[in-house]
């Protein structure tokens, strides 16, 4: 299965399909994660501050997939697992639609058709989400392994989202690393800073 952008989370009912624009497809953030991994994945000299020129050029899908395989060696397995999970969820939703006692048979058929219409979309979103969190965990591991004290990035929504995801992973049991996410202004630029409070 290829990785590609599909769109925001669908809300499927017997009356139609709507989209929750607050639940963006995780594929939209993969370019940012790759840039951060490229910026941070190198040898370090103690007490030296490193800077990386964030490029705005998007990584083409073929190159992105190649980079993802480098950072997530189990990429194919993750894709297969997430695709299977999405298919199981779709099957469950189809079963619930069939057994519903609150809508008419005609509405059941409409709901079933709407779910089936969005099948590939749902699978792709689930796959994209699994791949995204694999890269986020890789980024979190890198911060922990290299004792990186902080990461500063432009305060764009996608950078903030990615750093917030990293923060969430670092707080999990297997990491248990406290972090702080701050937004501040410097030289008339708005920046976001992820500070690793108790790096080892």
C-alpha cells in the first residue's frame, strides 16, 4: 500500500458524509517529522548548539517512503497491521449498521453504502496514522538517546503539532521524560520550543 494524503476524519451517517477539519490526516505532518529527523540525526559535540535551515520544499512521495523505511525499519509490517485494523473497524461498523434498531432498512442501506464508499479513505488514514506515530517514536528515541535538551522550530501549526506529539510519546511509561512546550517571540519571529526537562 502506498502512503498518500487523503484528508480529514470522515463522519459517516445514513444521511451522508461530513469531514472533521480539526482531525487532519497524519500524512500532512510526515514532511515536518522527516525534516526534524534529518536535522537531529547526527553526531553531537557536548554544549554545542546546532541549527538547521528548515526548507519549505516538500519531499516527494518516493523519497519520503525511502526515508521512512530508514527511520522505521518495520514500515511494511506497520502498514499491514494498520490496514488490517482499519478493515476490522469497517467490518464492525457495517455489522452495527446492519443490526441497528434505530434506523429504517432504507437508512441502513444508505449507511452501508456510505461506509463502503469511504473504505479506502478510512484504511489510508489509519495507515498514515500508524506510520506517523512510528516516526514520532523514532524522534522521541533520538531526543532521549542523544540527550537533546531542546528543539526550537518556527511556530507553524504543523511544527507545533509534531512537537506536541513528541511530547506525548516522551511522557509515556517507556520514556517517562518530562517536557515543556513553549511558544515565544524572538527577533519578531514566533517560535515553538520543546524543552526536555529531565533528559538522561
